[in-house]
């Protein structure tokens, strides 16, 4: 849970690096939270068929957009890639696969142009 809150504390920090564990723990928590909120929206009947989101899911999605973009850019920096690589997702099918592969790659083991190697453990 501390990994999730660490990302939220740096919600608009697009500089620096994010280790693989920090990124994937954030993604895991988002999937769990989205599932729970979607379930609650389904029970309460607040799902909008046009958008495919409910009231709670929509609010959560809006609240998490900037932190998600920031941690993705920092993850790209950790693999020694520019944050501009995020826009590869605009290419249908292939872009999402490429961004997924980049997020799976191991961190750059030395200091790079985006900063020093992040700590292995959170303090």
C-alpha cells in the first residue's frame, strides 16, 4: 500500500525515475480499486451505459489520471527512455503492446540522464 501512496505523493512529478515494483504495485491497486468501485456502482445502479463507468468509478478515474501518467513517464525514465514514448500508445494495438513491454523491462542499473537509481525499498 505504501507504493500506492508514494505515487500519489508525487502525483504531478514527471521527472525522476520509478522502479518496476512501484509502477506495478500502483497498477495492481488501481485494478483492485476499479473492480470494487465498479461492483459498488453496479449494485447502486449508477453505471452509465454510454460511458461504461459508474459515478464512483468515474470520479476515481478522473482523480487518478495525472498520477497514472506521471508514474508511467517516470517508469519510462527508469528504462532510460524519454517520457515522450508514452505517446506510442496512440498507435492502435501495437502502441499499447510496446508500452507494456517497456514497463516490464528491467531498470537502468546506473544513473542516467533522468536521475540516480531509485532506492530499492521505501523508507
